[in-house]
C-alpha cells in the first residue's frame, strides 16, 4: 500500500481490526442469542426493533446520505455528529501522545479539543484578518504540516466563526502538496449556505481528502447527532475500525430518515435559500448601526460582528432575550460576537435591540 492514508495511519493500528461486535457476525440465523439482548420488547410494540443493537452503519441511512451528498456508499461513514468524525480521524491518524494537527484559528474548537485529549500537538497558523474578510493561509498551513510531520490539516470552510469560504482551487493546491504526507480535512458543516459548490469534487482527484458534513445545521437535526465523513473507501474502512461499534441510536436514525424524505429535503432547500437572503439583509442592516465596527462577509448561517462595545451589545441583546455567541475570550476577537441568522422576526429584533446603542 502506498496511499497517503496508509502512510499516515498509526503504525500500531495497521493490523487492528476494531471491536468485533455481535452485530457484525455474518451468521444467517433468525433467533439471535449472541448479544445478550432482552428477549422481550418493551411494552410499546412499535419499538420491537429497538430490542436489538443497531448495525454500526445502518444501510437505509447510509444509502440516503450517499444520495443526499452525491457519493458512493463506500465513501461515506455516518458518525455521531461530525464531532465524532473529527475524534475518529484524530485517533486513527495521530499517534497517542504524539504527531500533530494543523489548524487556522479563530476556528471551530473541536479539532484542538480532540487533539489535546489524545495528547497530540496543535500547530496553529492564524487566519489573517483582511479588509475583505478572513483568509486562511493554506500554503503556510501546508508548509507547517509538512514541517511538523502532522497527520491532519483541518480547513473549516465555510469557516466557523469567521464565515470565510475557502476557494476550491486553494483546497486543490493544498491536497496536492499534502499527498504522501498528510490528510486534508475540509469541515464543510455549513456547505449548504455557501455560494460555491462544495469541495467534494476533490475526492475524485486525491486520495488524501476527507470532507465532513452534518445534518445539524442546514437540515435542522442537531439533536439527532448525525454527521458524515466522506473520503476514499480506504480511509472510510480505517475510520470504521476505530469508530464505536454502535454509534448511531435507532431513534436518531429513524428521525433522520424521516427528516430526509424528498419532500423534507426540498422544503429544507427553500429554508436554506431564505436564510442566505436574510443573512445578506441582516448584514446590511448591522453595518448601518452606530455600535457596529465591522461585519465580516459570511458563507455560513451566521455573522461575525465587531462592536464598539461588545459587552453593551451582548447585554442589549440579552435584555431582549436574545443569546448570541460571545467570542471575547478568543485572541483577536476581543470585541466580537457571532450572531446566527434567525427567523425574519428574530432578525428584526436583533437590529431593534442594537439600534439604541451608541458608537463608543
Ligand atoms: C456545528 C459544527 C460541527 C459539529 O456538527 P455536529 O455534526 O453537530 O457534531 C462541526 N464543524 C463545525 C465547523 C461546526 O460549526
């Protein structure tokens, strides 16, 4: 094997098969006494199927997700939210207590959390705060990845909290430069809200790209905890050996299948279009407020906003019952809040609540 994944895979996991659950057994019986499940269903007989452990990757869900994301079943791993995908990536490809990952802060915190819990170093190449928005420096990140011998380079696009949309060309350059060295993980949790189509086309060209998607944001299903990693079948195989044996609870899978009906997906696309429109309107209105210093362009369903007095802005919103994400503890974002796009009524209330604040 000479693929990038096989080069980056932990040495001690090369022969590791993962937990051999009862559910994986290929026996063709109809009375299953191999998993210590209860022989009796709960009183609610509609829940008879919940008596058994679920399969690690329930076929109906995998087929639906593969259709939704336009990839082959073998290219997709369903995970307990994309949070689990991040964790499994770190555990499969970084040596415990060693190796490194590369990120571009300010960025989603779970990459660093998973790395820290694994004893893996986090190399940070800060994104640059430019007049036209945030820019992750991918060539510099690539250089740092190769220099540190890092296994994973995380690019969040659309960026949370920056709103940055990294162009496919920049991602392509990074994937190429990392071949044989590291995996490029593109966290596309907000891809539905983006102008440019997703980075998934890179999968056809490179063996070292992993795309993360989730049902938590655009699909309004955060409580079901379902995300996916999309990558080469080889990478998916490796990740499934590291993943928990029964990560997806049956009620969550059922909820997801209901929420992913053709009709729901169509309705959902309409809502995403509305959020994108509202985002632009909200940004225009925010920019006209005296208390606002800067509104970053955003490819997500949120805006990162700098205020003259972030505390006053936070308090004014809270007085109206509106809770936004406070980023003041993040270096470089001491005067910033992240505001998710709400319903038109909620957005109007945001503007109204901030309108009375002054410019200092
Ligand atoms: C919300 C979010 C996730 C986590 O999604 P889950 O699927 O709910 O775990 C991953 N990445 C980014 C950038 C996010 O903002």
